[in-house]
C-alpha cells in the first residue's frame, strides 16, 4: 500500500486514530486497496505520519472491531472480504488448542415422525442384509476362529488385493501395499490428522465443508483456513495466494458432489489443483464419499486417478451406498506416508474387524458390491429427479438451489440477508428435518443456506416434504419482509 495515500489533519478535532481508520475505509471504497491487502506495519506508518505507535494500534484495532480487517498473528492486519465469494476465513492460532469438539452434525435432533432431509445416511430397509449375511456365513464356515483374530493393521491382504483390482475400473492404479483399510472414512480423516498434522500446521478446507473433518483437524490444534467453495471448485488464483501466505501442509477436498453444497470440480480446476499441490509441496486429502453417484458420464474422475505426483491421500467411505454401521472404508496412501499412517491406524484400533473385512472381500469378489451400487444408484437417481421436479415447482422465486451433478445433497440458498439458523429454529419441531448451513463452517457465523439430503427420503416423502418446506419458507420470507418494513425505533 502506498503510504502517501493516508492523509491526516492534526488540527482537526477528530481523533487521529479515527481519521486513519476512516482513511483506510475510504481507500477500500475507492478501490485503491483491496480485499486481502496487508496494512502497513505499525511502526512504518507511525513514522510516516509522525504519530505515536499507539495511534496506529488504536486505528487498526478499530478496523478489526468493525470487521474491516482481520489479524493474522505474527503477520499483520489484512483487509477482510466483504462477501463470502472472496472469503478465506482463518481460525486464529490463539484458539487452536487441541481439544476434541463434538461434530456439529452429531448435535442434530431428529424425531421419528419427521421427513428426514437432514441425514446423509440411507434408511436401513435399503441395506443388503441377506447378501451380506451369506458372505458372513461363508467366511465363518471357511475361516472359523481366524476371522476373529487381530488382522494385519494395514488390513486383510485379500481385501486389499480385491480393492486394488476394483479401483482399476475407476482409473486408479494402486497396489495392495498402498491400501490402508479403515473403520470408516471418519477414522481415515482422524488417522491422517494424527499422522500428517502437527500443532499449528495449516490445513486448507473448502467453505462450507464436512464438520467431521473439521472436528478431526481441530483435535490436532492446527490452524484451519477456509476457502469459499464455488460451483466448479475453489477459486484457483485465490487458492494460490493463500498457499503462498500460509504454506499449508494439506488441503482437504471433496471433488465430486461436495458435502454440503453438492458442487463438483471442473476438469480444469482438478488439473490446476494438482499442479498447485506439486508446486507448493502440499498434500491433498480427497474424501470420496459418493464419487460413484455422478449421474452424467462426464467429469467424475477422482483426483487420485489424475495424481501422477503421488500427493493425494484418497479416502473412500462405503456408508452412503452400503451400510454405515459396517464401519469399513479404505485409503490409498502415498508411499512417503505409508508407515506413519499405518502407525496411527495401529495406535487407534489395532485393526479393523477381521470378520467384516473378510465378509466384504467375499461380497466384492462375488460382484455383490457392484449389484448394490447399481441398485442404490437407480434409487437415488429417481429421488434426485423427484427432488429437482419438486424444487422447480414449489420453491419461492427468491430462493435458489443448485442442481448437483449427482450424489445425495441439495444446497438451497435463501436471500443473502436471511439467516438459515433462524429458519431452522422455527421449523425444528415440525414434521420435516433439514440442516442449516452454519453447521458446515469452522466458526459460528450467519449463513443463508440449508442442506437437503435425499438419502433417507422416498419419492412420496420428497413430494410431501418439499411442499411443506416451501410453505414454511414462504412464511419465513413474509415474516422477514414485514420485519424489514417496520420502523426502527
Ligand atoms: C464427506 C464425508 N466424509 C466422511 C464421512 C464419514 O463416513 P464413514 O461413515 O465412512 O465414517 C461422512 C459421513 O457422513 C461424510 O459425509
């Protein structure tokens, strides 16, 4: 910033720190300084203006209190973004204690009678219990007590081999040595946090993002930087600026049908993201929780399948397509992290259940996983179409939603001035359940979106539930409009 742009009048009755603060705000309004620009160091500006250091400290404090700027400890003050589009929200080092927080989604209360658009987990009537029972019985007869011993911490070898073979269909070339079996994707996130991250490292996450990942990262006392998620992936120029400034160890991303927005990265951005990871030596943690559920053929390649530099740690959950209670998933681990991730897994639960691993191996080899996948994709696709039909027909015009390329989540945006938490509170005891957008941010802040999931709602429930939801939304819009018209007393 050009210091000459800041002018003060020492004869004025307006205190100097207020003059300086006002000057900086005017420079921002005039576009002379921009979002994310750094303010001059305190000593430099005080010398330039020939005022006391404390005057500048007070001016900067005022700007920070008014949220015009934000502070980065050890670095300085930066102009804060006005709109969410540009926002890279930073958690302060000061708050980064390693505490274990409750995952925000786990705090939701849903009644039995509700049409549940909140949960991202399928209902148990879709679980392939009969087929899986056959696989379990087969394993019990075949392996007897072996199935109940501790397994290799890396995972049952035959399963790692079958997964490695299966991954070829997804254009992913892996070896059984690079596959790590985990007790669900959440454990994978936690193990990566344990083995890759140290106190005060920086992790980049999309904003909004999955709260379970935030909970795992926070438990390590890391600094989390949130980058706004756009419909085709985060802004790559912004990302590069942030990488340069914070030198993050890792970025956590969901490339396909992101949770909660449903947004999918463009092919161009996938390539750019990998190039940035290479250029700045940053790991990417790819959480593929519904990659199979893209309904168009284009653009569903995972980052891992494009990862020629071996920097992507890939995590796969089976919870949305098979059964969440199996507590089974896997990771593909870059060579250089193989041992530390294995150590973290061992320290966490020694090994994933041998019986479940063996049964899933049989299930996969017999083609039953493919059968289940096909069936679930068909069911979800019908719900997806129903959802689009109902939202197009009933959503008030001032409310927008994004049509995802697949998956199970819809992101519905209320007008910017509205708070979806207030809407959620107003309907939380009614017959539908939704998730307010603030659940998916690191910090508590106002958000105008809601997440709707089709994982646990049948088509007839979608029809009834969306009509109800849109009625409540219309009432909420009316109430807010009336409030805006009220005179300020
Ligand atoms: C994006 C994402 N990652 C990971 C998980 C955890 O999955 P798992 O049940 O395999 O632990 C979830 C669960 O909802 C999720 O939505």
